[in-house]
C-alpha cells in the first residue's frame, strides 16, 4: 500500500481523455445541447455536490448505492457527489423554478461520478447531456422527448439508430391484478430481468402464463404490439398497452427512419420510472447511448415528467469518422494581425516560438498539414 504510484496511474474506472478525443467530445456535447435548446429546452447547471439528504431523496434514491459521500467541513453535514443529474433538475424545477410556466423544458450537460461501473460500462465518471420535460403526463410529452433525443443523435451522423421501449408499470399491474404474493414479486422481477422463463413459471403463480407471453413478445414494435394485443391484460395494464401503441404510432410518423423495438418486461435501470421508458442503441455498441422515460418528481408525489439522458462517452464509440481540423503552422515572427483573419476562416493556427531551419519539417512535426509562407498558405505534406 505504501509503494510509489506511477504518475499516470488512475483509479479503476477513470481515464484521461487525450487529443483528439477530448476535442471531439466537447464538440459532441455542444452539438447535443444546441439541438435540445433548439426545441426550447433551456439549460441549467446544477452543482457537482449537494447535501446527501436532498440529492438522494425521491428519484435520487435509486442511485444511493452508486453515490460517493463525504463530510462537508463547513456545514458538518454529509454531502454527496452526484451520480445522475436528473434528480438535480427535478429539485430545481420544484424549488427555484416552482412558479415558472408548465410544461417546463430544461436541459443540462455535465459529468457524474459513480461508486462502481458495470461489466459492459466500466467507467465510473460519465458525461451526461439531457433534457427534462416537467409538468405534463401526455403522450405528446413522451413522443417529444424521445424524438428530440433521436434527432440530436442523428445530427451527429450516428447510423442505424434504434430506440427500445418498455413499460415499467406493466408487470406490477399484471401481478397485482392476478394476485401474485408480495413476497414473490422481487424474485419474479429478477427472473423477468434475466428472461428466465423457468423461474417465472416457478414463482409467477396465476400470472406466470401471461408473463411468459410478455417475455416472448419482445421485438420489433409492430410485431410486439400484435403479440400484446392478443393477451387478456387486466384494466391498468390494458391502459399501458394502449398508451404504448399511441407512442409507437406517433414515433413512426415523426421519425420514419428510427427503428423502434419493444421489450415490455425490461426494468433494469428504470426503477423509479412510472410509465413508458426507453433506451437508445446504435450499431457498434452493446451499451445504450442514452435512456429515459416517465417519472414523478419529489418523492414520487410531485409533478409528472419525462426525461432523457445521453452518454457522451458511449456516443464517442459510434460516431462516424471525424475529419481532422485544419492546422496551420505560423513560422516564428509571423505578424499576429496576419493570422487573426485565418482563424476566423476556420484555421487552427500553431505559432512557432523560435526560428527553425526547415519550416516545412517543423509544421509536420507539430501535426500541421499547412504552413504560412510569404503570406500564402502552402501544404506541408508528410
């Protein structure tokens, strides 16, 4: 434990982001935020740290096991480093913006920290860009949030984008209506999350057959909806099924190129959601690019809301190849006034700090594809 650490060694789940990825990520975040703002989602900036009691209440309770905590030396109260921004935006809406007109549209971008990663997402520091639509429980609100997130990802050039819809309240409605014992519901939930049909049959009681068919119905939206329509669902679950069809129909109309799938029993990561929820995927990534859904602010007794969170680190992995910026070497002694209009044209200028015998070689050494020579831009091909 006392051995000297290498200065480049970082804790598990943390990493430096180097050129050019750091530049690309900053551009991705800026473009995502701009896309959200273009739909009226005004940006807020919550702090990295809040009092533990506030941060982990309501929807934040779902992230309690993933949250770093420490003692604030000033207030002598426990504080926590955010593991998700959604709960912070909900707090802002309920307090600082309580009197703002509804529906309230807010967006954000920032980093979050988590106690542990997962097998498929080992990172413990994650970049988030998100939007929250607060104060509406309409189908139109669900469709708007899914649509603007899909549009933002498509603006980045991400191909083969799909959204997987789930109904987090469907299984509870079925199990409650069909009399599944409270003690068995946690085991049943675990079996459904793992698509373990045998375990569902063992603990599902009178709901086992419908639940088995719900598992089998997952797939492309129209196929899944047809399978769901054939099931004799109890009334609360039937209403959820009808809402799902409305959302799917509206998405097909708004974004014909977006592939829509349905998994009616998926619940992992949606524990605090109260309605239609969703995850975005793209070719080349096993991990979701973003996720979101319907929830209630406060302790589940506040306003209806629908939100989405997009993960910048995952998005980087599926971006199309990015063109390198145009870098221009300015030999030592170049007049700064000569370079200013070049930057306005989009050039990145790299100034020489001392005279060199071979300006072309120096430009190549500094990764500049061009150099300024005699007032003209010339190539410095390798």
